[in-house]
C-alpha cells in the first residue's frame, strides 16, 4: 500500500459548488475509484486550498491512473471539476493535483 497526499487550489467563489458536487459524487466515479485500487480517500478544504489523502492498494499505479483517465464518466466528472480548480504553480509537469512529499507517518 502506498499513501498519497495531493494539493490544489479552488478558484475564488468555487467552494460552494465544489462542496455540493462532493456531497453527492456520481456513483460511477466512486465505483471507478475503487476499481482502480484507491481506498481510504478524503479531501479536506481550507481557505480555497484542497488537500487529498488516499491509499493505493494496487501494483501498477500508472496503469490504474491511465484506466481511470480513459473512463468516459470520469472524464465528464473532471470536465465539471476542472473549471473550479486552480492548480499549484509548483506542480510537476503533467500533474493537475500536485503530489506532496510525505515527511512523517505514524501507525
């Protein structure tokens, strides 16, 4: 299992819409997340910043992320989410949400 922390900003005025969508995530999206070996997934909000935490339980994260990205309903969901989000300028090339470095963990 690999833990991931990621960050992104919301565009000003987008928080209410973002919360509303995430109060009722489309079932196909939740199913695809699970199918792609992602669990224990949370998104936190503070001052227009989002932090996500999830655990990956598969053996090929790149293949699972590619499978998720190819999913038509996920593409629809992302098309709705993308205009609400403002990626961090310091993200790596190819990232939308910026992957964060884990510096501490306690079980």
